[in-house]
């Protein structure tokens, strides 16, 4: 018996001994990877999605109305607040149904460079019933989505101020779809230039 065959036998038996001692750990790791792969590929394929998670699922446009983007004063527990409302048209450009889980409004107020970032719920208009809520958007469909948020703000702007904000809609794949530099006018100053 040669030296190389002896070393191969010792090394092989050592690897087999290590595998047999750590079989439970190896089995768990393999099952975790199989579960993740099954969730990413099998469920998505069963629901009509491609096996890779889509990155661009919706297109967003501001509704062509005068008061589609508006803000106003509000009160929350006897503290000053701001209400911002955005009415948007959202089109599903993916191959399966899309659910909008949340929205983000991000803006700067006044000369302050401190960025305010607020999360909010969304109301999606159902195509079949006309009700609004947490409905899915069918593939290829365009629906009305309302993003409305009330949040506390000590330094509210003057009513004639235009608040410039970015709006993001977050889908079930955690993709953020941004509509940037939108101009919110005060409810009382909609007709001002």
C-alpha cells in the first residue's frame, strides 16, 4: 500500500467521521436552504410571479386634479400637527397581483435641513366594488391610491407655503417606488399660483 493511498484513506475516514458526528447540524442547514429556496421559487411561481422577485412592480402618477396634493393644519392630542393627502394613479406593471403595504412621505420644512420621514397606511380603490382599503392591484390594472397622514409638527409652515415632498409606495416585496419633488399646497390656497 502506497503512502498516498494511506493518506487518502485516513483523510476520507476523518471526513466521514466529522460528517457522522455533525449530521444533525448539516441536515438542519440543508433543510433551511431548501425551505428558503422553496419560498422564493415555488410560492412565487405558484402565484404567477417569475422565480426571481421583481424589482419594479408599479408605476405612479399624480392624479390630474387641482387638489390631488394638499396639506393642512391638524391637532393630535391637543398638539399641533400637519395632515398631508396625496391622490395617486398607480398601475401594476408586474406579472401578478401587487399589494401596497405602506407609504412614506419625506420632506424638509423651512430652512431646516433636518429631513422628516413619516410612514403611513394607504387606501387602494378596489376595481370591482369601488371601496377603498388594503386591496390588491391586478396585473395591468390602474387604480386610485390615497396616501393620507397626520403627524405632529411643532413648527408648521404658513398656509401660503408650498411643501415639497417625496412620496414612496412600498409593495409586498419591500420595493420602494418613489414619486419625487411633489408640491403640496394648503387646502385654503389651492387656487393661488
